[in-house]
C-alpha cells in the first residue's frame, strides 16, 4: 500500500499544478467556447427582439391601414349614396318632363280632334241646310206648280234656314 500511496500522494506542487491547469482550462474554455456561444446567444436574442419589434410595427401598420381603409370605404359608400340619389333625382326629373310632354301632346291631339269634330259638325249642318233648301225649293215648286224664280226663292229659303240654324239644335 505504501507503493500505492506514493503514486496517489498529494504534495503541494501537485495541488498548485492542478489548480494552475484548472485555471488555464477555464480561461481557454471561456475564451474559445463560452464567449463565442454567449455572443451567438446574444445575437440570436437581438435578432428575435428585432423580429418581434418588426412584427409589432407591421401589426400597427396593418391596423392603421385597416382604419384608413374603413374610413375610405365609408367615404366611398357616402359618395355612392349621393351619386345614387342624384341619379334618382335626375331620373325623376326626366320622367316628369316626359310625362309633361306626353300630356301636352295628348292635349294637342284632343284639341285637334275637337276642332276637327266641330268642323265636321259645321260641314254636316251646312250640308243639311243645303239639302233642306233644295228639298224646300222642289216642294215649293210642286205646291205652287209654277216656275218660281230660283234665286229669289232660294234666298228666301236660305234666310229661313239660317234663322233655324241660329236656334239651338238638339244634339
């Protein structure tokens, strides 16, 4: 066992050399492994924070765009309603003018028809007067059985018929 203790023995220089080796390994590991890994982790954290900030900014921008879109949509709707109402008013005016024009034309046609009917009535009365005067002359010739001067007799009968024409005829 004494051999074994000689190999395993702890003396002051061994402890110092182990501690010195441990400090060197710690410095090497810190320089070569810990600091680069820590730097990578910090860079990655900054990148993630940057992405979160960009996402938040994008979200805010999208919200602002949505608000603007809603405002513009409301404005467009209002404009559309105004234009629609304007077209309705124009259509109503056009409809009124068409109806008014149709009424004028129908009144003109009605007046023309009345004038034509009145003219035809006068012509019919004049023709009736003429036929009555001819019949009266023939009748008078047969009754008197002599030849009467036609112009003189016709004037007398025409005056008589005109006096009848001034009377109201029953329609």
